[in-house]
C-alpha cells in the first residue's frame, strides 16, 4: 500500500493563474506570500491554544501520592497511582499510564505543564504535515504548498484539540499521538515491520485503532499487520504484568475503558454506544444492538477503506478506518476524532460547484459547536447531540468518494459564469474573485452556510454592548431628533393600536410571524426558479446584515418599549419591569438594545425590492411593496422601534445592494449564448448558460 499513486495526468483544477495574467515569478511570489500567511495564522492559533491551556485551572500533577486510594470497582474511575489522570480519573489505557509515567518526573509541575502543552501542539502540527504529504497524486502545485499550513490551522481550532485543551494541562494528553503514529506508519516508514510496530503502539494507546491491522492485511502488507497485532499484544501483556489491578479494572470491569474519563452517555462520548445510551437504551438489548451496529459499520467501513487504499487514496483510507474505530469503540471521546477532519482528502461530486460541499461540512462539524449548526429544537436533539459521530459515520459508510479512475477526478463539470459587466462607477474595479455564477448552488451547502451565518449573526448581536444607561441615553437622543423633525409619532400610534384590540392582534402577529418566513420564502423561490438572481439577492441581504451588526455595536439603543417614563405599551410581551425585563426564552439570547438599525424593517424592505424588481406580475409587485409598509407600521405600533430605526434599516439595505453592484457589477449580466445549431463552447462562443443564464440575463 503506497502513499501516492502514479502521476498519470495533469493536475486537477485550474493553474496558478489565468494564462497571460501574470508572470510565473509573480505567481510564485503570491503563492509564497499566501503560504507564509497561512503558516503565520497557524502559529497564532497554536499560541492562542497554548495560552488557553496554561490559563485553565488544573489540579496538581499526580507525580506520586501513596495516599491515593485504589478501588478497581469504583464507578467511572480508574485510579492509577503515580500516573497522569484528571485528577480523579484516568481515561487512557494502562499501557498509556505505564508509558507516560517516566516523562512526568522530568521537570517540576509548573515547567511540566508548559512542556506538555508544547509537545501536544507540536504533535498536532506534525499530524498536519504528514497528512498533507499523503494527498494522492496528481496534486495541483498550489494545493500541495498550501495544504500543510491550512490543515495545521484547522486542527488547532478543531473541536478535538479544543476539547482536550479545555480540560486542563493534566488532561491534555497528546490527543493526536495515536493519529500521528498511524500516519507515520502509512506514509513515512517504508519497511513493513517498523510500520506495523507503530500501528501496534497506536492501538495500545487507543485499542480500537487495531482495526488498521485488517486494513494492512487486506492491502498486501501482511508482515505489517502481523507486527501491529504482535506489538499490541506485547504492550497489553506488559501493562498487565506491571499494573495487574488497573488492567483488570480497564479491560474487564470497565469493558475496555467504557465509563472512564466521564459518563458513557455524556455528549463527549461520540460513539455508537454513547449515542444509544443517550437515546435511552440500556441493558442487554442495548448491548446486542450496539454489537450488531458495530459489526455492520466495521464491515462496510473496512471494505471502503481497502478500496480507497488500493486506488492510491491512502490518506482517505486511513481517515475512513479511523472514523470506524472511533465510532465502534465503547467510548469515542471528542479529542479522538481528528480522523473526521482528515476525511477532507476525499473528493465528492461530478460538478466543480459540488466539490466544496463535503470539505465545508467536515470543517463546520469539526470546528463549530453543534448548537451553531442546528437550532435548539427538541426534534433535532438526537442529531445535534451526535454531529461528530454522524460525520464519522458518513465518512466511514455513506459518502460516495470518487475513485481516481473517475473522469471527474481531475476534470469536474465546470461552473458557468456570466460575462463580467462593468460597474456603474468605472473608477472602482470589480473584484476578480467575485464572479457572478449562473448555475444553481448546492442546496446542502447553502443550508449549512445560511444556518451558520445566522447563528454567528445571533451570537454577535447578543454580544453587542447592552448598557442600559447608554441605551436609554441614545433613545433620548433619537426621540429628541424626531421631535425636531416632527416625526415623533411612535407614542400616538402605539396608544391608538392599544385602544383597538383587533388592530393590536394583527400587528403583534405580523411582527412575530413574517420576519423570517417572508425572506426565507423569497430565497427559496429564487433558488429554484432564478438561480442567477438568487446569488445577487442573497449577497445583498448578507452584506446588509453585516453592516447592521456594526450599528448594534456602535450605537446600543433602547426601543420605545424600554424607555422609562414615556408611557409606551409593549403589545407583544406585555407590561415589563424595565430594570429586569423578561421576554421568555429570548431574554437570555437576544440583545434587546440592538435596535438601530431595524432589521425587521430592513429585511422587509429587501423583500419588497426583490419582489418588485423580479416578480413578473403586477399583483405580486403590489404585495411586495405592501410588505415593508405594513412592517414599518408594525414595528412602530408595537413600540419595538423608533421611526429613525427604520431609516437606519433602509440605509443598510441600500448599502448592501450598492456593495454588490460595486463588487460584481449590475444585476443584468451580459450572457452570449452559442449560435443556433453550434455545439456548446464551439467556435469561440461561451458555453451555454442554460436556464440559469437566461434567468440572470432577463430583467
């Protein structure tokens, strides 16, 4: 099983730059600068992670304490005197304790914490370097040079590394060491027996990794497989001889470590066993179901891994096998799931636009908390609690990775772009990387980005300054400006609506119901019917929302309903104690002083503009124009915004549309279709853009 296949074709993807656009020296300079920037970013992230570990309170390093009681039957605890543990349990194997014990006496505890942290981060960096060298040929030069720093940076911010770091210095036990040993065996050690020795050591530290022995056997490296099994057996026997009671507690009483390092049904246990326990299953039935599922996963996953290894995709084969190992182990803690991140080596999809879906999904799943990826809904709890496990299972058993023999491996179906159109302001150049795409984007990728984008927006909005005194002072300023302009109509409108129950109910319903439904519906229709316009509309909405976040941070503002002494009635939430208002579940997660600009009105205005511009019928345009008008009445009538908040919302939406125009040109793209009867792309004509091009080209 070799690390790289033959270079049997040109590098996939475009060259370093368009032909004739820049000299090779200039391209090399840009590539070197990009590589240096990525390494600098990876270094900063490593320093940040080290600082986070060293700042984390941790118990004393257990270098030796004969007073530590030993109880092999203590629930969820394995006490190993003179070994590293956290600080009342040690989740590793007895062999791991035996190996780590000599290193703990090399330095006093304060210095040992620094050395231990540095060794851990260097191990993570080494995994990235070795994995980058294992990418299958042919690899584009740009990818080969940038893969290592990019992968190291991603690992530094990944959940496995952050989870290990968050538990403190004494528990930061080189989570990447077994991964590094396996990768070294596959890519850097040519001889079979030494490679098998490294795999056996990795399995002695994490027993489920013994699944790499069948992978080696099935791919023709039988001496390596035998050496791996023999090394694992010898290391386990040595730990039984040196630590018999602890070995009995680990292998027999705790069933190969299940229950060590935390409760087996904790969210940190991202294995099939942990997921079944979280679903409420227990007892013999759960054990039988777990064994059956584990056997099916091992069978399917190892078959796929062998196929990819024989195809020359050894890094993908290693990632698949590692995902299988963590999923079927009794405990697969988050810090053991670096294998999922390595699965980005696989290629999925025949279209170039689809190639980003799997890498983006993997990066999001391994770097963001599950609460960011999925909303806090009870129906989604089984998925939200097991995001990393589901990603590992997808990589192991489900994702249809392309073989290197596929015609789409090096030449996916290209993305169609509209011909660049000059911006209205000729002095402002269009961004070369912001080209208007005509084809429909990948739905899964869009849903992921929309969900993550909104979650990030919510967190930033909630973290914006929310000083009550500052917000009330700013509210007084807004009210004074409105009085000077003669537009301070909020109190009169609010009181009139309160005196009319049916009108109050209508505006309350409109305020709480249409804010998300209408924009999402419009985006859905555009995605399905007019993909070229969908990207134009989505980009303008996203830019407007980003600009609004700046307003929330720079100008915290109390809405009328939170202004004391002005007599406003909060029609949506009812009477409030202004010193400690309560809005149900939204109280803790929503910044009530993020009122300027009003995105309630801004998003409704965006909806109105898009519908008026794109709708084919007059009655549809009329409904689109009515939506922002009714919304501005609702936000004023319910005392949730000042009139000037709506002006601010209109300003950021206008700026969003303006920025899209400046960056990518006007909405109407100039699209030249091939002559009738001519083959697509022939005769120097641009490829046919199809329905997406026609939708983007027409008014």
